[in-house]
C-alpha cells in the first residue's frame, strides 16, 4: 500500500471533513431517505432517488477519506531539515525569469492543493521541477505555452 503524503494541516482538514460527513451529512441523508420513504411509492419518488444518490456520495467519500488518512504519511514542514532544498511541505519563493514576477507556493499533497491559497500539488509539473532545487537554482517547467523558467529565490520550512 503506497503512502499518501499530507502536511499536518492537510491531514487535519481531512479529519474535519470526515468528522462532518459522519456526524452531520450522514444523519441528514438518513433522515431525508426516511422522510422520502414515508411519502409512499418509491418508484416515482424523486426525493428518494436524490437522497439515495447523496447517501452513495457521502458513504463513498467517507471510505475514501478513511483510506487516505489510514495510509497517510504526515509531514510537518517545520521539522524538515533539507539543507535549503525544495521538498514536500516546503514553501518556495520563485521569480519568473521572463517577466520578473515573484510568487510563493507551498508544495503539498494532491488533496491539499489549492492555487488560490498558493498550495501546489507535489504531482504538478512545477512542483516536480522544483524538488531538489535550492536558492539560486533555475527550474524549467513544461507549460502549455512552452518551457517556463523560474529562479528559486528562497526555500522556507514553515
């Protein structure tokens, strides 16, 4: 069984979602199914079908989260000692060598990735190009518009 890399924060977010699914969503769906059954004929009951579909989604997500948390390799970026290299969990300050734009990203697991929060997946092309790089190194990223070059300005473990 392969390990699912997660930051401490990412694991906590998955635990909170799992808790909500089990304590709020699941009982709500069970109640909706119960109410729909009380209406009588189930063969033409749209509310019943919708509730059953929702139940299927909730139960599937619970199984998925339990698997991911059970096989998680939780990494605390604060405890990483990678000698200034980009690794999973690190926060990287980059400068686009073409236009001088400076951006900051944290390299996280697939489930944690959120570009709006400046968190990129370890499996993304830019993160794969950054792994192992240190301050001053150039990372070449294959983008849809061609190869982009980024200089690693700083690597932090926060």
